C-alpha cells in the first residue's frame, strides 16, 4: 500500500521516498515503459475526474552521478492488500533505490484550482437550485460538471457564479479530515454530507466552511481564496441532465484574456469601440440578410433577361430549340435557374447546360412543357452509359461528370436529343 502524502498536504510538491517495486508496463516498437512503485508519494494518480500529476524522480548513484527519471503518468491499482500507486516512466529504477520526487507544480496548482472550484460550484448549484452533481471532468482546457437539472436561465448562472466568487473572496477555510464510515453515514443521514463512496475504509472528508462537506480523495486548496475565481463558460443538455462548463483560477484569467483579445480584434476590424461590437454585429446581420434578399431578386431578374437573350440567340430549327451552353463563371444554382427560366418562357425548347464552375462539372437538362421528353429518365440513362449518376423530374434533371468529360458527354447527349426530338419539314 502506497502512503499518499497528498492526503495530508495538497501543497507538498517535493518529497524523499524509496522504490519498493518495479515492473515493465508496455512495450511498443521495442521501447519499454516502466511502472515504479514508491513507499510514499505526493504524485496524484488519475482518478475522480482529475488527471494525474507529472514530474521527476531523481536518484543519486554510488559514484555520485545524478539520474533523472521523468514521470509521464501516474495510475492507481486496487489490490487485495490495499491500493498501490504506479509512476510511469521511460527508464527503470532498481528496487530499494532512494529517490527524490518533484511534482510539476504549475500543473498541480491548476488541478487544485479546477477541482476545488468544482466543489464550490457543485455546492452552490445544490444549495441555490437543488441541482446535484452527477460527475466531474477536469479537461485540458475547460472542466465540466454534469448536474441533475434541466436548462438553467442565464441570469441564474450569473447568480451562481457571483455567489461562488463571493465565497472565494471571503477566503473561507477548506479543511480535510478522515472519519470512520459510521461517522460519515451519520453525516449523510443528517443531510450534511452530499454523498458517500461505497468503500468501507475510513472516509476522507473535505469541508468548505459553512458551505460544503464532501467525501473526496483529491487535492484541494487550503482556503477558498486560493481558487482565485470561477467563470462559467456555458451549458449543454446531455442525456442525464445539464453539463456546465467552467474554468477556475489562472484558467479563468486566461479565458477572460483570450475573450478580450477576440473582442478587441473584432472592434479594431470594425473601427469601433469594444462596447459597440454587439450592436454593430446585429446591424450587419440585418443588413446582410436584406442584401441577400436583394441579391436573390436581382439574380432572378438577371436570369429572366439572360433566358430571353438565349431564346433569341437560338432559333427553332426543325421544330426544336436546343440550347447548348457551357458556363465557367456562373454558380450551379444560377445555371439551374436559367435552365428553368428559358424553358418556361419559350416553347419547343430544350436547355442542355454544363456548369464548369466546380469539378466535377454539373450537367443540367431542362425542357419546356410541350416537349415529349422526360428529362430525369433521359439524363439518368445517358449518364449511366458512362458509369455516372444523375436524375430529376420530367422538366429538370441534373448530374455530375468530371470537368474534362462533361463537354463530350453533353455533345453526345445533344446529338441524341436532336435526332429524338427534331421534326424536319417534309414539304407536304
Ligand atoms: Zn475533491
């Protein structure tokens, strides 16, 4: 059983210990990782939603050489004789070696702030909204709490955040004590303890004065002031309830700084003050919607004129007006609109257009109502001959072909259409 020094002191980040066991972890590509067990450790293993510590073990050899072993991960293993903490490293150490452990302190402090911030937020959510915490995840950038709750109004979230920050400013003591299970059960029955883990062993309780009592094996602040601040970043509905995203401590400052930079950049791009950004964006959105509407109206008008010009350019021969065009600089939507327009304004018309704006190119086939042609079926079978797919309605169909093939396919389709649909004058 490994003695967990962080149970007593979350702020201990340097400690002496001895290697009591070592085993080969995994071997990938001929490279082994090693799992090192110490008699005592301040390294926190991944558990309870909190990631592990990383750091360094240092040993001195008999000839005085210093050996440094980076610790990349820390895991705990439950055994029949208790639990053991394994320090994962790329280099081995001999059993019995005296080592000095050093924890990556900025990482630990960050975890302490996020984790303690969670205790505080969970307590305030429970007290103010009767929303209980189901789970907690401490992520690389943000942390989340899953609550038994439906959607929470923005002003309620603001109130919870403000209350939590007031408790931080009051710098209330955060204490740790170990009690027997019977005592913990009594506290649970009195409603003072939020919940109780299933293990029989003595229970470690974390108390934020006049705010929260919680059974937890994690690392915590000594007083709420060390949390620094909490900032709720958003909520999201999840199957079990509501997920609240938040950051604490320096992460809250970093998040606020990041948001500030974004806002400042937006303000600079618009040459306005930061406070004016939301109003300006709303105005721009309204203008942009109106402009899009106007643009659509103009496209429709343009397509009508364009269609009229095509109808004039392409006369009826043998009772058929077959309009074949390639468009390299018009979008598909416009070419489709143009095909429909021209077939709706003049009779005996078939429009066979290729839109080459993208690759694959789009082939469009449309016909006026008085033509005895099913555009969908014709295009489907014409493209199928080339192993391609397409189709549509009787009046309008479309399919795709590689840019360098589309022209050839369209020319061959035009030949077939002409022989199918032309009605040469016989002179009778
Ligand atoms: Zn905790």
